[in-house]
């Protein structure tokens, strides 16, 4: 299991993303939700995660991807301003 580096995935430095989070509470909340979802995926992928079905893992990954898409949309709307 690999924890995703959200700033790298989005093409931002951690500092730049932190600045944007500080300016936009909704973006900050989305990033927090993403962090929680990513942790759930990493834990579900761990060898010690007995009983986690493929369907559950897929649902967790889809949830994480949806949140990431919401973050990308939010960043795009900020850039358009």
C-alpha cells in the first residue's frame, strides 16, 4: 500500500497547496476528506487488513478518486477567477 502525495498528484508544492487551503475553507475541507479517504485505502490494502473484499477496496478507491476530482474542480474554479 502506498500513500498518495496529493500536492505532487495535483502539480502543486505542499506550500502552495497549504496557501490555497488557508484561503479557501471548502478546499481545506475537501483535502481533509481526501486525507482520511487515502488513509482508509492504505489501511484496506495492508496485508493485515483481513476480510476486506475487493468490492470494499474498490469502493474506497472510488470515494478517494471522487474527492480528488472535487478538489481538481475547486482548484480550476479558483484559477478561473
